[in-house]
């Protein structure tokens, strides 16, 4: 119903175009220089937090939602009103594989792992090297798909900004992204905060 646009140091041509939008529907926040994604999303969130909207849908400048995306998010929100929802994005191979049935631990890493490595992976890697059969817990979910398809909503530890859909008060409770995370991982850190607050973070496979 209302759109907040953050011009994070965009070109003069883009800035001129943004001035032609209807001010009663669009709120424009302009930065003369690109301050990074954390500052850009932070400025947009601040403007949205100050509004009386009930829900927020975050989109990046290169996100192109499927025409049915919002309908799917609203349906998931009706089923899980206390959850923050992540749209399935084709440009995120890990999320696509996870939605298709890849195991959670293989997608996001085991607890206390670093950059995808964990000493607890060593037995499985040794069995694969020796050609030994893997226990059922290590069999790729795609091989089990015939007996049990994954649910429509899958738990996540963190999510990208683009496609995130949640109630305003839930996002406001998480505060604003950390501006010192200038380029990478600021979205992971911000959405992980939602989990720390006890709010489910779910991937909407639809």
C-alpha cells in the first residue's frame, strides 16, 4: 500500500526519475553517496518503523518478484503470524537446494562450524572416501523424496534482506542493521537477531 524507496547514491538519471513519483504513495529517502547495504536498509527500515503499517516486505534493487509472490507470503503469514518469512530466490543456490530437499546441516553448516568446516564432518567424509555406506541421516533428502516431501515452510537460521516479509513490530524489535558490516553478512546478522528474539524465520517454498 505504501512504498519506501532508498536512493543509496544512485545515478542522477535515477534520482530524477524518483522525483516524478507520487509523494502520497512513495516515501523517498536519499543518500548522496552509497553508504552500503546495512545503512541503506537501515534508512528504509527507520522510515517504515515510523509508519502505521502492519507488515513490511523488503526488496533489493535487483529483486524481481514473481507475480504470485506476495499472495504466497500472505498465505504463509496467515498460517504462521508470528514468523518472519523469507522468499525463495532463484539467485541463492543454497536456498534453492534446501527447498528441493537438501539437509539443513549440509546447507547451513553444523553448529559451531566455521566457513562450512566442522570436526563433526570428519566421520562422514572418511566414510565417503572409503566408499562405505552412509547412515540414513546422511542420505541426501532427494533420495527420500518419494516417501516424504519437505513441508511448505522450512526453518532458517538467517536470511537475505531481499524478499524478507514480517510484521513491523517484529522487525522493529530487532532494531537496525549494523552499519559497521558495510558490505557482507549484515543481512545474516540482522535476521539472526530475529531468531535470538525467539521469532521463527521460515523459508516459503512457494
